[in-house]
């Protein structure tokens, strides 16, 4: 998809549709000249009450042959100005509709939504998104977005920067979705690492990949234990953004299980294929680092993605095994399906020792319990640090993604005590999301830490608003907003 902001009058440009939003039943004045060219057709329909101003309503008016756009699509945004979440969703639904009908070149009038151009661009990009896939036949869809005003009247200078930010953030969410949607046989841990190093090499971001030999030397027994049953070697991917001056460091750690079969504690066969999405946390870190490299906040950020498969074979770890993390702590395996916390524990322990960060935030599709508790509407936040949790809540409010904090009572951690090791990796059926978080906390070295469980939100089965079927790219925008939220 190509996006360009133009000073030319959109009403004269050759395109499949000119999308014009309007609020409160009033058409933007930028439509006046085009309306005159069309013999006052648009304003007549408006007066006759034939153009619905309801939120999400689309009215389509075909233009005469000599007019650039084939049609004008009027998108109602309701009576009052929408908040950014509603605007993103409305624009996304509109674009999805046009794209599904095979339209390729869309012009969008920004004059009525100048102050919300960032949300608008995010909505347009995300609504038009679809995973390319591997079918021979490719359906046509939107591939060009021309942004500006219908009559070429100048937009405020701030619009350009807002469009740039919207494009950076939208594209990063798309990159994360592409990773999540990629089949497990194609996005192996090493392929994930290659994607990360390609992404980093295109920007001011450094990428280091630790392979299975490095991980062995580093003593990462929990990560290696999880990958032991797989023929694909694991990778620890490190993406580093440096802000260029003496500044504190935030670590973002993402669970990157490119496929989770459950291991010896094998999952049931129904829907097991969905577990290719178990690297959604890693994809969120990938996307967030992509945004941060372009928007350059005043804080150092290190993104860590632990990429592994979890499969059962003769070498796989077994319930009852005891494994050792790189900081020396031992863990009794109760369920090989509680693997996310194991890989993250090792990664956090390594980060604490090697990077001495100031804060650690991990993000993972960690527990089915997160969707039992919150459904598909919010990520679960677990943290014992009110400042960091508050910053994440502010970042989520800014991005429009929902997070809901669960209590990190230390009493819950008692369920993780083992008779034979420092900890066990599962603490029974209740409060699963909290216990999963508290397990990881035990490896954060007492640093300010927070955990986002995105198991309920990283994948969706329906097209709605900014989310299209498949990977959602959830948490990319919240994590990308976090450094700024922490500094305010
Ligand atoms: N990847 C799963 C969690 C998951 C479930 C993500 C559904 C997305 C959708 C995770 O590794 C897992 O298997 N968790 C177990 C933990 C249990 C064994 C303590 C779970 O939720 O059942
Ligand atoms: Mn699992
Ligand atoms: Zn998993």
C-alpha cells in the first residue's frame, strides 16, 4: 500500500473512490467546487435527506465521466465528533468495504478530521489490511491512498506530522499481523529472527540474534527445555533502540512461540492450528520497536523476543522434569503446555544480568484464562508496580487498546511453590493469568515489572473495526506509546 499526502485537489484526481467524511449532517466546504461541477447533485441529495449522516453510513454517488474520481463516497460520522477509537473503527470499516469490492485507488478528504489525522490514517491502513497468504489468485484491494482535501484547500501544517505518525504506527501493526498470520512452518524461530534483522537493517535499530549454541552457553535451560522437543532450533532476538544520550532503559520482552502444540502435555486437536499465533507477544515487540526506531522517544528500549516451538518428541521435556534458568533458579515442570512463562523467565533473568534495565515489561499470549476473565475486549495487565502499571494504562488509553489490571497479590504466588525445585510452572486452575504473571515476576530481579497477557486479544475470528480476521497486532501501539507515557 502506498500513501501520499497531496496538495492537489482530490476532486480532480483519477481514482476509484473519493471518500469524504462528515459530522453533524453537514458536508465539508471543501466539497463545494466538486458539487458545482456535478451540477449541485450532492447538495440536492443532502437537502432531500438522502445522505445518511449516521455513524458508519456510506452513500455512494457516481460522478460524470469527466470528473476524476469514479464515485464520491460520503461517510457519515454521526452527530458529534467521534473519539479516536470510534473514528479509527469507522474509517477501517469503510475502507474494508471499498477494498472488498475491489477498489484499488482511494482518495480521502481530511478537511473534516484535521485534528484526528493520525487516528484516521491508522484506521484506513488497518481496515484495508488483509494477509496476502499463499493462494495463486490474489483478490484486488486498496493499494493507493491519496490524502488531502477535495478542492485542494490547504490543510494545517500539523496534519503532515500526524499522517506520518499514523502511517508509521499503522504499518507496524500490519507487520505484526503479518507475522502472526504466517503459518508455523514458514515462520520458524530462525525465520522470525531473519525478519527482525531485515526490519532493523532498514532503520536505525541494531539486531543481535542468539542461536541455540549461544543460548546453551548463556545457560538458558528453561528456553532450551521448551525447544528440546522440536527440530527447529530456538532463537533469542534482541532489537535495540538507543536514543543517543544518557537515558534509562526499558526492556520489552515478547513470547515468540511460533507454534505451541502443548508439548508432551499435548493440547486437544480442535483448533490446534490457531497456536501458530502464540508468537503474538513477540510480534507486538517487533512492531513496537519498528515504531520506536522511527519516532525516536527519549529513552533507550531493548526489545527481546524468545522464539521457539513447543513440540513433543523423544527429546521433549516431560512433566516432572526439573530445569534450570540462566540465573540458577530451578523449575519443576508440571505442564509442558505452560511453556510461555518458562521462555520468558529465562529471557528476563538474562536481561536483568546482562542489560541492567530500569523497567521490564513482558507481553505474551500466556493463558487461556485471560480470555476466560476478559474475553476478546481487553488485555490483562499484571504488575506489582503502580507507577509502571499506571504508565501502561496511560499508554493504552492513548492508543485506544484496552488493558485491565488484575491484582498481583503475593498470596497467589504460593501456589507456585515446588517440593523439588525453586518453583513449579503451573499453580492449578484458578487465577491462572495472575499466577502466570507472578511466575515471570520471580525472574525480574525485583525491578519494576509489568506483564500483559494478550491471549484473548491477539487473534480474532471476525472482521470488525480496525481488526481483520486473524492476527490483530494487539499491543503494538500501546507498547510504542509507553516510553512517552512513562516520561509524563
Ligand atoms: N499459548 C497458550 C495460551 C493460549 C491459549 C493462547 C489460548 C491463546 C489462546 C499457553 O502456552 C498455554 O498453553 N497456557 C496454559 C497454561 C496452563 C497449562 C497453566 C493454558 O492456558 O491452559
Ligand atoms: Mn502452552
Ligand atoms: Zn503457549
